[in-house]
């Protein structure tokens, strides 16, 4: 039987952290004496609707979590202050400075979110940005020496790190030079691979040189098509170019793993091993650029023509008759975006094998790689 985890206060503390983004000040208020009561409430936004045939639930997901703690700061308090002083420190850090900081941020034209109150409970594994809804002082004649508190909080965010400003990456990159540098980097990888391809026989065995040369020709065409299709300033690609980037990314991973595997199993001389490593490095750089530089924007069909007149509305100023009257509109509207590349099923299967290959733990043989590269080269075509 496993031993239970420790719940000692020094191992699982409970505290508040006030972060003021205006001044950079961070105040930590530890609860030296743990709260006597803690309640965390997670409501659901749902409504029961009664009908003649029974009832159903309108469920709109979880609501805002609330946390309520109550306790006291003791009589002796901690090592640096007594219980009364600890209570004032708790009140100042949780209530007074949070409200004052938010008001100052608004007065300065800043978002009040720059001032955050974080509740950290290592005992119950709660970490959240909270808003103090009430701070209550309680006195009782049965405990005259203790200043008791009750704090009600609403959880604003259960993630304490700053969210992404543009999580969908739709806005223009703050540094267009980064996109330009990525395009130049892909162009440099393409040039390096072209130079290596021209002298491949000098460091690659005859049984592997021909299929590798053909494959490098395919990737050269793929990378060239990508460079011609993307917007070199914003790095934005449309639906058709997005398909091309996806194929080129897969081919870059194939080239990387093939070069690394060949270097691991072919027992090459130092010069040859270095040249093959340069090929692997160029493919790896191309893979990173293709995966990270270009933002893909989906294109959606225009369905406006599907909405035609209903009843007699076309005779009183409403919509005209549908342009697709008497035909199957979906065949026209949903015809899809013309693909910029074709990958045969056999080629796709071998691409997936290379992508999943491990050059160290599960290396392929040279003859196996040669056969698979030949299948990929013959099965990938650009339109």
C-alpha cells in the first residue's frame, strides 16, 4: 500500500501573490496559519426546461469558480509580526493594494488586468488569478485574542501566465523581417541541397546515390514551388499553397531522416559522413522553416448564391431566384480547391514510414531506404 502524501504546511503552503505590472512590484502574503475552512464552488450554467413530454437541460458549460476561505492569523503570528499585524498585512495585500492598483491603472489609461491577485494553494492544488469579492473581519468573545477573516474570491483565470495576444496568429507579424529571414533560410537550404546533389557520387555509395538524387530533385521542385507561392513579406499562404507547404514539409522530414539513417548505418569515412550530415542539416532547417514561418489562411466557399427567393418574395423586392435552381448546388460550391500537388498512395505510405523512422533505435537498411525513396520520387507530382 502506498504511503499518503504529506500535508504539512511547510511542504504544501497556502499564500496570496499580488503582481503589479505597472511598477513591477510583487508582494507575497503567506498564510502562516492555514485557513480553518476552504470552499471551492464550480457551478454549471444550465437551465432545466419543463415540457409536456418531460424535461431537457440547456447546458452552457461551466460558470465562474468561486473560492471562500475563513480562518485567523493567530495571536503570536509568525517570526516577524504578531497576529494583529499579520491580519493587517493580509488585508492590505489581498484587498487594499489590489483595489488601489487597479484604480491607478485605469486612471493611467492602462488595463486593470496589469494588477493581478493570485491565490496559490499547494495543499488542494489550486492556482488561479482571483478577484476578491469580500474581505470580512470577524471578532468573537469566545476567541477575544484572535482576528478572524473571511475572504470571498471569484476565479478570473486558472492560468496564471499571460495568454497569447493573437492565439490564431491572424495578425501581421510584429517583425516582418522574421518572415523574410525564413524565406531566405529556405532558399539557402535549397541552394545547399542543389550543390550537394551535383556531387553526390563523391560521398554516397552507388546503390544509394541514384534514388537519393531523384528524391533531392523532387524536394528541390517542392521548395521552389513554395518559395514562388508564398507572400514573402507576411508569410501568408492560401488554401492551395497550404497543401503544397504540407507536402513539402513531409518531404523535408523524409530527407532529414534518410540522411541521418544513412550516416548511421553506412559506415562512412569522415569526409563522406560530414557531407551527408550537411544534407540532413539542410533538410532539417527546411522542415523548421516550412512548419513555423508560414501562416495558413483557410478559404471558405461563397454560399451566397444558395439563398434564393422563398414563396413570392422575389416579386416584392426580396431575393432573386437562386442561381442554382434546377441543379445540384453542392457539386458546384463544394467542388473543392484544386490541389497543387498529387501524392500517390504508395508514395504517401512510404513518406509516413520515413516520418516515423528512428535513425538510432530503428534504422532502416540502405537497400530499404533506396527502394522507398524511389517510390516516393515517382509518386509525387506537382501541377
